[in-house]
């Protein structure tokens, strides 16, 4: 996937937690990604985001939910997003629970979407729609 957009690094309470956000508008997605997601320019302003918490000691503490909900609010209020999409690995149950709490819903399974540790893994296309 080719991502064109903004990138920022967020530290939480001056800890070693690293969350990386990439935001992009679907008009900047390459044709392959746009087709895989099933979106066109007629679907409004669509942003995508990706994040991770790099230190396992900070997992299951609500930080991800706070981070995702804050980014959603920013994208809707300031960037006027109509939708926000992500494609987490289907096996990442912790992330999928977090995203569901923030209002995302599963749209479609993307078979063998992401190369991770030497093998292609299924991902879910998930969407937060205004």
C-alpha cells in the first residue's frame, strides 16, 4: 500500500509507548488498494489510520481506545471525514475489540492482504462511518 499523508509520533504520559498514526485520503491511494477496499471518489472524504503500541507492558490499559477515539474525533471534526478505515490482521483480536469499542464495523475480509513474518495474513477492512 502506498500511503501519502501526515505522520506523527505520539508518546503517552512521557512513557516509552510509541503509537504511530498514518492518515491518508483515499484519493491518494494507489489503484490496487482502492480496488481492494471497494471505494471510489464518490464515497466522500475517507481517511485511513494505523497504529500500534510498541511496549507490551502498556497493552490492555485503555490507551489504544483513547488514542483511536481521539484520532476519530480529530478526523471527523477537523478533517471533515465521512469515513475512517483500517485493515487490521484478522487474527489481532485485541485490536479488533478496541476498534469495535470505538465504533468501527467489519466491512469485508481481505484474504492474504498483509505480509507479516514471512507469510501473507488475512485482514479485515473495518470502517467508521459518520
